[in-house]
C-alpha cells in the first residue's frame, strides 16, 4: 500500500492529489448505492418516499453534505488537473488550488444551508 | 550562545536491508551534510560508502535522502535541516542500494534510454550548423527543461515511481520532452510512442514532488504535461 | 494492453471528466434547488416522468460516469494493491457494466414511471 505521508510529500500539490484520489474512490463506491436508492422508484412511489423520509435523519443529512463536499472537491481538483495538463504552464497554480478548495467548500456550505 | 557542539547523525548502513547507525560529529560553522558524511568516513568509520565529486553543486553525485527528503548533500547546510541537533541520512529512494549511501543508478539511466531521451540528429548528412533561434517557441520550451544533470533527486521524490515499477519517471520524461521540441532531433514519432501509456507520461498525477525538490528548480510536471498534449495530438492524427 | 490503447483510455478519462464537470454542476444545482423544503419522491418523479430532455441529460451523465469511474479505479488498483493488470482490468469492466446497467435502469424507471 502506498505510504500516504513522508517528509518529501508534505506540500500542497501532493495533498491536492490525495484529496482528489480519496474523494474519487469514495464517490465510485457511493454511485451504486445512489442508483439503488433511485431504483426503488421502480418498485413504486411509496418505497422511494419511505427511503426519502429516512434521508431526513440528521446523520444521513451529514453524510449527504459530505457527499456533496466530495463531489465539489473532486470536481474542482479535476478542473485544476485539466488546466495543468491542457493549458500551457503558468504560475497561477497555487491560486487555482485555493480557488478550487474555495468552490468545493462553498458548494458544501450551500447544501448544508439548504438541507439543515 | 550556548550552542550544542555535537551533531547526532543516523546513517544507513547495509544494502536494501540494513539499519541506521548513530555517529557523533562535531558541528562547524557553514557545515554541509556532505561535510558531515566526509567526517564520518575519514575519522570515525572508513567502511562507510558514499559518492561525491565536485562538492560545489554542479555534478549531482552527492544526492542522498536527508531527514526523509532527497537533496544534494554538498548544497544542504546542516543548520537548515537539523532537528534538535540530529540528522538522518540515507541513500536515495526508489533505487536499489549498492552499499550504505551509494545507489545503483542503472535503472534510472535505463529508463532514460527507454523514454527515447537520447539525441540522434534528424539530418545525418548535414554539413552546416543548425540554426535554432533562442526566442523560437520550441527553443524556449527546450530551455525550460534542458538544465537537468541527471542527479536522480526527482526520481527519488516521485511517489508514482515508488508505486509503479515500470514508470519512466520525471527525469527521463523531462529529457524526452526537451528532445520532442528539439528541431534538430530525429526519431520523434517513435519518441512519443515511447513516452505514452501507463509506463509513461499518462501515469503522472501532477503531485509535483519532482518540482518541489529539484535542486535546479526544473519542472518535470510541466514537461510531462507537454508530452500528454503532444501524445494526444498524435493519437488523434493517427501518427502515434 | 499497448501504450496506444492506454493513451486512448487516458483521453477517454479526461474527455468524460470534462463532460462530467458540466453534468455534475447541473446536477448539483438542481439538487440544491430541489432540496429546499424537503425532497420527496413525487418531486423527483415529476421532474423526470415523460421528460425527454432530462432523460437525454441523464443518459449522457451516466455514460460519462461509466467511463470515468472505472478508469480511475483501475489506476488506484494498479498503484495501491498487488492485483495484476488483468484482474484490475476485469474488476473495472464489472464496475463499468454495473454503473451502466444500474444507472440506466434507474433513469428509465423514473422516466417511464406509471405509479
């Protein structure tokens, strides 16, 4: 297994990678669960409503907020990568990373305010 | 004022298996890590194996892992890296250890060959000098990458090299990029094929640990991104 | 798997990423908007039932996810586990089919919902 931290990777570029990879993996695991919930609709509206009532549980709401944060983080990190890879090199790297983090956080907060 | 006058230094002894052995080295002003290693080998333990050559930051031979970070030991001042008067010195990571602090650079240079990072003129029968303007766009791209001296620090810092045994690594790919943009160089469609795929540029995840630690402030990640773009263009055109 | 094939896989991953950037943003905004006042099955179904535009949107969304996620997971398996490339490729093929089947089933189920 990869060593997650060692002295030579304590810098923002590496942390951005870890966030991107972990969020991606968690999202890939979440997708099947997400589709399963939606497939309940096929079994009738009542089944899906029963499930949606479950989602009003505060712990579940927290999990949902986490998911939106993961989504926003992975999306922002991904955009940063696409910029690094497809646009010729520039020194705005760290600014982009900060902006990416901000967008991710902002989206999560927005969801939290709507959900709470 | 009350300065500790002794450094406690942990040095790797052995091959890929071995252990850290402690030595006590007197501190001196403006002391470098290479000075420390030299002291140990000359005064304390003559069996210690290590490499150096120019000792002034030009050859890259003295690269080692200092407190977990790959550095040129001749250009690393003890005062900058010591922690509570202790130091840990080991061989470069990601390469097999011949003895103590000397690693086998064979794999590093093999990957240079595999990445097509060797120059062959496109026009072999040429009688005249090739004229490459310093302001020309390809030349500027080459200039940004050309100063690499093959010291292995980036290769040692790269996490993907540790996770993927076949990965060509930042130095080889950086050199290949400089040749992709060298208008005098031959072998370019084949070179793009050599740097593509899981063993090549596509495994770079832009951690930029290479850039973080390169003693010449090079940016292999940028070069590798350039390779990604060049390979994509070739794939779409069907010339890959 | 040749370097050429691996190159096309990488390109597919980046292309699907760009597509997902758009679809995820639309999805997130819709979600945040829909969650106001509580989310109910009726609302979800009302939005998708018989709506060809949303159907097309989600089919493209699921297709992009089915390409993007398995290629990403494959890299993680190859770099962080001792699994061989063959096994990693097979597992990712399974993930691709799972996402495609489960996702399309869900979307078509909501589109054609008849109580």
